[in-house]
């Protein structure tokens, strides 16, 4: 997507120099900064400390981290240790293990002297695949938004609520939950997005920045506003992303998603999840019991980052210093609360039978 007049992906490779660059998301929306990451340690830090974030982008970044490690040392030991280091960065998004397994399984059978170029080629392929998957999610989600638009009085906006940032910054391009929104906006449909702030990391500010850069009408709201908006008929559809979806359709996503799903059900608002196939964990059935939920450091809750009146980025303390804090980063929305999963192959019911039918080749 565009930043100013220039097209960016969230991660990219300079073919001439071999360098890999990312947008350092810690400073957005206040400062747009790109940075080269090169060593295994830098890739692990970038994922763990959320310079990059969002399930699909975490996966592709890990693939590049593995490729860079293999360029330095293509041995089995190096591949296995890169797998361990990168896998330990964040526990919830399954795209991380998916990408690392795919790289490792592809490289190990080949002679060491071929591995570096194969790893680079596969990392490029995985990034391009992610863009295409999300473009298709956009096409499929566009149909849902179109149906809602046709059922509304002419000229009135389709109001979409989203949580966290499942935008192009969280993937390689397009985003997952935002892709149907961008497609609808590009198709000339009148859409308006309610953007949840998404405490404590405020990923909603990233979503607002993205939507604003693309000219999509939106309103930034605090996390607790969604129920009220739904009760008052101000939300036509909820579309969120996911970090891991079980084979039975339970959806793990950013903390607070479950409460939005409960409010949506109570108010008969359709609740959709944009789901790229690499985010399905075929080994897991029951989300609440089986998905590891990342517990992040308390400093994210204690302190908020923002821009002060002098225009500088700085932190302020929020709760009393001596109050204990908790910071679960994700929650699970049971399949029964999900209206449908918007995948690259079409919209599917959140059930084991429907997912297996659609993905018989992958499951
Ligand atoms: O902690 P984050 O910012 O990595 O969490 C991101 C989310 O929860 C997104 O909604 C999810 O990864 C889907 S991204 C297309």
C-alpha cells in the first residue's frame, strides 16, 4: 500500500544488495522509519519487541531470518538453531512455526552449498504468496460488504468495526481484515470503519494511520465503545484478523476480540474473521484449552507511548506504580460466536467439517 506517493510492503528485500528492510512499527503513527535487519539476533529482536508484528508478517520475517542465518552458515546445526531462536520469540501466532517449518523442511534435504540461494528464493516466494492470499481475502470479503451495501438505503455507509491492526502493516501487503475494506473502498463503495484503540499497544493507531493514508473514512474509538455502537445500530459488520484458528474454527486474536464477538452476537451483528490458510493450526481443536496465550511484560500496561505537545515521542505512567498489572496479549473467540471465516478460497463456516472440505489438500 502507499505511504505518501510511494508503494511500500511491510518487509522487503533489495535484490541487488541482498539487504532486508522493515518498517519499524514501534514509532508509528508518529514517525515513519525503515530499518535494515540482518543478523539472526536482529530478526529475533524485531519480532519479540514488535518492530514487526501481526501473524502473517511475523511468519515472513522469520522466514527471512532463517534465510539470513543460512547465508552465514548453511549447516543443519545452523538451521536448527535459527529455528529455535526465532520460534522462541512469540508463542501465539502459528504463522511463525508454519514459516520456520516450511523453510527447514525445504532446506535440509538439499546439499549445503545450494541452501542459501534456495532459502532466499523461498523467503521471496512466501512474501509474494502472502500478498496474493490477502488480495484474494479482499476479493472474497468485498462480496460480503457489497451485499450489506445493497441492503442499506442508497448512499449510506457500511459501518465496519475492526480490532487491533490486521492491516497491511500486519501482513506483507493488503492486510487480512483490512483487505476487504480496501477492496470495497477501491470499488467505490461507501465504507466507514470503527477502529478499536486496542490497548495496551494501541495497534488501532496503526490501523487508523493505514486507513487515513489510503483515504478510507474511519473513526478511532476506545476499546469499550464497540458494545454501545452495536446496540445503537452503528455497526453493520465486524471484521477482525486472527493469530491462530483451530481446525474447529475457534479464533485466537488480540485481547478484547472475544468481548466484541459477544457483543456482536447479542446484537445480531455479523462477526467475520479474515483467515489466511497459514494461520490455521490443524493440530489444535479447542482454542481455549490448547492455544498458548502470550503474556507480555507489565511495562506495556504501566506506560503508554505517545507524542507530547512538543511533538516528541515519549512515555507516560498510567496506573499507580505499586499496583500489580497483567498483560495477556490474546484471547480466544469460540467458533459458535463467529459468523464466517473469510479465507483466500472463499467464505467458510467456522466448523471442522467445512474447513476440512475447503482445505482437504492442507489438513
Ligand atoms: O500483538 P500483535 O500486534 O502481533 O497482534 C496482532 C493481531 O492480533 C492481529 O489481529 C492478527 O495478527 C491478525 S494480522 C493480519
